[in-house]
């Protein structure tokens, strides 16, 4: 059955080489387990797709396809909504290297295609893209000129000349100089912050990412009077403020000011039950970004799931870099205590009802790869105490809601046909999100075989 499905998807993708093209006729996908993204499951389900949208969802005896529809038997498979990464930095990762020299429209599109390959329907690029280029890319996707995962971005704001980590900041400055476009906006005073927000809103940018972080004393932290003015102006203009912060101690005042979400959870003892309750009461969300630190301590070069899209030369470099690092001979009591502390802090958020949202910070540092890192993040969520269903919602419905992607995130009639066909059930084991048999975005089959060949042969 898997071979037949793969052949069907390959032929379908070959018939529609434009990745934005939708199915010309209705297609009924029947017999699969449907994980809807909202906590519900339909066994022996049916999904009717036409003109890039989901027409109907239900059991096989509830959904009737129009005469002449293509019928795809997915018996034994699982279908879930496409994933969404709510925190990344596209454009700078070159796989053979990293930095401003790789930033281009073509590289952004490559990253969106990598997300699509790994079953992602959208990604939020957080404050590191040139405004005009990013807006043009959004328009190109909306018109069908560009495919891949949906590109969503926010403007960045910090004290003048600051914000991203010091190494990343230099590359952002270079992209600013080379494009002649605005990437970061500096705000030294409340009035300057308000003016910057008005400029962002006038351009039609929906999100503002602020940095409240002194980078260990190497930068100036955005001060409360300034970020309060920024947040107030944004709320008046209908924009959401997302914040990078390094300390849980900064979170209460940011919540009082009205931030929509935190792009770094900083989960630990200082994020106690009282603070978790405050986050929930303020209806803010948290992106933990746990894999950003954790995966750099693993020999990811050995993972076949990463190797699917990574040239052998890059894999060899990753393996050699890992092997050259000094490592402890055993995890030790300190590592066990840290894991326990992390689990307890993470579950305080979950048990308080806080929206914990999938985000990876992929692209902010070298070798933290798009799409792959998202699946690993979900695995960490489950390891720390989430159920697989909770993790799937954290990667589908919740980021869609928080990013205003009203036509994504669940398998619901009327929404965009963005879904992943899996060979195994992720409710049994969250690692089964890796068992991708096919990806559909906006009703079109992603040509995963062709993309994989282009990356491996091209590298």
C-alpha cells in the first residue's frame, strides 16, 4: 500500500510542477485515521479536497464525493494538519555555511520548501527580514507564484543597533546594508517606539518582535517605559507584540503591558505556578524553544530523518564538529536535576492551561535546520510530559490561532487543504510524525522526491 500511495503522490506532483497549483478535480482521501488538530480523532475517516480547500470531513459513510472525483485509499494511514513553526529566522542558513552572504529571495524560498518537505504548512520568521523583500514574498505566495510553507514575518525592534545575539546581529546589519531595506528598528525613547510601530503598521506588517535582553551585559535591554509605549501603540493599531526575553523576572511587567506571546519560555524554577497562572490569565502564549540548546548536544548527523535532505558533505561536517567537542563521560546528577527542573517547569505551564506553542528558532544559529528541528521539538514536548495529542495541537491549531492563520491548523471544512499523510500513528509514538508518506499544501501534493533529489544532488 505504501508503494502505491508513493507512486500516486509522485505522479500527482509531476502533473502539477508548480507547487502552488491546486487539484483540478475533487479528490477524496478515504480510510485513514484523521487527527483533526483540535483534540478529536475520526477513525476510518474521509477528507474531500477541491480547489485547494477542504470541502468535507467525516467518516467514510458521511462524506460523499462528487461523480468523477479521484479516490485515494489511505487505509492504515494517519492524516493530520500540516505543522506550523511559530519562531524561526529564515534566509541566513546556507547548509554549507551560515550568514548574511546566503540571504536572498531564492534562499528564503528554499527554506520554505524545506519546511514543506517536512510537513510544515507555515512558518513565522521573527524580526530578521528586510521589510520590502518579505512583503513581496508574502504577496508572491498569495498570488500563487511561490509555493512551499506559508511565509509569515514580523518586524524587529530593540534599542538602536541591538537585538539579536551578537554574532547574528552583525549579519543582520550586513543584510540591511546590502539590501538598503529596514530590518531592525531602534527605539531609545517611548516616542521613538510609537513612531516605529506606526511605520510598521503603515506597511501592513501584522507583528512586531521586541528584544528585552541585555545579552549578558553586552547589549542594552529595552527598558519598560519604551516597551510599554511600543506595546500600547501596537495594541491600538491592531498589531501583536511578541517578545524575546531571557528572564522570567521580566515576564510579569510584559504581561501587564499586553504582550501576545513569549518566543523563549526560559522554563525553570523562576517560572513558578503563580507566573504560569498570570500567563494564562493574560491569554499569552509561550514558545519554549527547547531544542535550540538540546540538539547541539547530539550527533544529529546520525539521524536518517535529517540526512534525507542534507548533502553528505554537510553531514560529514556536522559529525566531525560533534566529535571534536569535549564531552562528559556520563550525564551525571547535574544533568538529571536539570531534566527534572525542566519537566516540572514545562508541566506547570501545561497544567495551568497556557498555550504552549511549537517554535524552534531555526536559522538563528548555524546548523539548526528547518523542519527537522520542529519534529524534534515535539518529541521534547512529549518527553517532558505532554501527551502526543497535546503536542500535535501545539504544532497545528495553537500556532495557527496565535498567528492569525484562520484557514489553517485543523482539518475543517472550508480551510486550506494543508495536511500530512503518515505511515504510522503519532498518537502511539510522537516520533511517528516522521513517517511522512505525503504532504499537501493548498491542495497540491508537495514533490518531496524531487526536492530531496535537488538538495542531495545539488549539494
